[in-house]
């Protein structure tokens, strides 16, 4: 079987990009579930009751839900490459801001924002990978719409 330049290029892309995306998805998963582990000591340190902690944990999913449509509209307007890069930077800033939580209000706000940024990572990256890895070798033409 003759390998074309496109097949060689896509193989190189898969070998470099997919492991990185796997790591990012794993970090995304950790961001979602890490609050449960942090609650073991965080609740006492911040003076959060189990009720307040539950509301804060739920704020993550409210951010996930409310910011879904605006995120996809922005993605369509600016393109996947720019949007994913911006999301990753913002996600890192919000995750780092958790070191400065000092009470329930900051906990609620940061969990809401984290839910919004985590959600903004998954759909564009999944769509980008699905379009670029389409069967039949026409991934380039399909992914061109998402590149901008």
C-alpha cells in the first residue's frame, strides 16, 4: 500500500496531538472530581457546612449549563484553534485562583467559572478531533471549517 504525504502527516499529527489531548481530558476530569477530595480538609478550613459545600459543588454544573450556548456561538465565530487556546489559558487562571478562596462566596464564584471553562474545552476539542480524524482520509477538508 502506498502511503501519501497526507497519510504520513496525519499519522504524525495523531502521534503528537492525541496523547496531549488525552492528558488534557484527564486534567479536565480531575478538575471536576477534585473538589470532593479537597472537601475533606477545605470545609473545616473555610468554615463551610456540608449544605454550602453542596451548593458550591453544584455551581460547577450551573456554569457548565448556562455557558454552553454562548460558548458554542463564540466558537463558531472565532474558530477552534483560537477558542481552545483561550479556554486553556482561562481555565488555568481560574484553577490557580482556587488557592485564594477565603469563604463561601469566592468558592461559589470560582466553581461556577470553572464549570464554564471546563465545558468550553470539551465540545470544541471533541469536534475538532472528530472532524480531523474522519474516516476516508478527508479530515483536512472537514477540519478546515474549524481551523480559522
